[in-house]
C-alpha cells in the first residue's frame, strides 16, 4: 500500500506508483525495500500543532521529519532525487528553515580517507602525515607544471611532520602490533623519499600510484594503533555474528551485454569497528555463499541493489529458526565510541550529528530496510552511485537513516556499468575473517 505522510505546509503531492523493469520492484523501494508508493496529504493552511501523526504507525511526526520524508520519497519514486519543493508545491513557511543542521564543512569523498578517519584512534601526529599525502589528489587537479609544484609542497610537509612526530606515532602503536607498525613506518619514510625524487624528475604519471602506496602504509600504521575492540556490543546483540574489526571482500560480477566489460572484481572494505552487527551479518552471509549466483536487482544510476532471495521471503531465512534473520539499525556518530541502535539519528533528535561512515563516497555500501521499520534489515544491500540534490556530501538525508558498513575501494567506477540481470558470480572474504565472532555458518555446517 502507499505510504501516507501527512503535512500541513504544502499542497497535495500524488506521484504515480513507481515502476521498475525489475521483477523485484514490488519488494524493493528506491533505494530501500518497503516503500511501494507515496501519497502526501497536505493543505496550504499551517497547523497550530507542533506535531502531527504518522498515519502509518501512529507515532508523532515532526515538521522537520515531514520535510525530509517528502524530499526522500519524491526523489526515490521519481528516479530524479530532489531536495526541496516541486514547482507546484506552495509553502507558507519553510518547513526546513535551517538547512545548516544538515551541512558542515567540506566533505571527504575518497573511500580510503573515510575509512582511515573512521578508525577509533586519537593520534594527531599520524593524522598530520596523512593530510598532506591526501592533499596530493587535489594538487594533481591543477593544470600544467604547477601541479607538481603543489605536490612537492605536499610531500615536503609530509616528510617534515613524519620526522618531527615519529616518536609520538610509535608511542601510539598497540603493544601487540608495534613491530609491524614500525616496519610500516620505515616503508612510509622510504616511500616519501622516493616520491620526492619522482616529483623532482617531473614524472607526473608516477605520482598517483606512489601516493596510493604511501596512504596504504599510513592506513596500516593507523590500524596498528587500535588495541582490541573499542566497545561492548549491547547484550541483546552479542550472540549475533559480529565483525570485531575490519574485513575485505572481493565481489566478482559477470557483466551482460557489454562488449567492453565482461566481468569485474570489486574490492570492498567492511568496517566492523563502526558497524560490527551489520558487517558481521554480511560476512556471515558471504560465508554461506548467500549472494553467489544472485542477480543485480536494481541499477538505476542512483543505486545498485541486490540481496533479495527468490521466493516470498525478503531476506535471509535462518535454517535454525526458519524465520527471517533481521538486524538492528546501527549508526556510529562522530565523536562517539559506540554505535546507537534501533533508531535513526533524526528520531533521536541528533539533526546536527555527523556519522562516522557517511554516504559521501561513490560506492558507499549500506543495508536496505523497510522505510518504517528501523530494525528490519536482513540481506538486501545497496551501493550509492552518485551525489544528487537528495544526497549531497555532508548534507545527506540518508546519513543517520540507513546503516553504512563499508566502501568499494577498487574498481568502484565500474559500479555505474552494472545493470539489472548482471550476475554476482561470487563474493569472497580475502582478509579479516578471523575478526568474525559467532559465525552462524559454522553452526549450520
């Protein structure tokens, strides 16, 4: 049935039912499952009440939530996401008068950088090395030889702060990982010297590959600063499959009807530090080969989505219970050590909060769920493909509403080439499987 979202600040909006060329269109909303259609019942007269009722579940519904829901639903159904009001909507007073609650600072869009900054560490010295190395990406956008002049300044800064802060960096390494961390630091120092020579030789083409290598060393050092798992998962979720750390998977997809691309392997990093339940659920399903042979079920230029099994079930049926296994909504707020569970940041009133894992990067990976049930995610996953008026970086109304748990870090650009019907040949865990706790696939055999 249609989702009915009441609001007293705009005229009636009644888009048609959303149609998809996928057989799963009745099951998957855009990008989530469960939103079958949309009908906003509104009048042009302002209400005297600060809240109205959500007819779907009877919960109080604030004007700010109403505005966000309308923008989200209209964008999802039309296929052209829009943040703001359609030309035929009349607004007596702005429902979202303060958009600054959704916007803060320049966004970080690189998936590797997002993963580095999401690590539960507090070591200023290594961050001061990381920043100028990441800034090389912007320097390379400068035309002509001036780009290398800017890169040279970045490299010199990284070299200087590494020498000045090396003692502090080493002191921040976890004792059990110190030997490995020191080894990576040595490689980082040597690599920075090599990059200086590359710049001096004016070999622009060699800069980006070396930068990528150095940032991998930086990320490795930062991971070696994490000592154990940073928090206790709530008791009610402790027996679920949990990823206590990070893991990486390779997803091999067979591409149909594309003479230029027959298959592609996407490398995905999963962040169990900030989403242990969500990541653990996914890794457990991967080990069950749940996704192997499954088709891409939605690919519309905004998201790529899969994970809906054949048959009436909309998620993974746990053989031990013969019921759909669902997981709670899990979101970590920047500055907090542990995620919040079972509620959106909007529902918690945290409108200004930034998430540790935002929808900033092309290839952001998240769980699909029923629009009106926070704890309904099971097996359906989606990747965000692009920014839009609905999902601008750092002003993103998907952040805090859906659980991000990883990023595609290699070949992410090819996600845009996927189509409905392309087949996931396999997903394999290539690192971090030892971080999976309570794996149900082993119990099942």
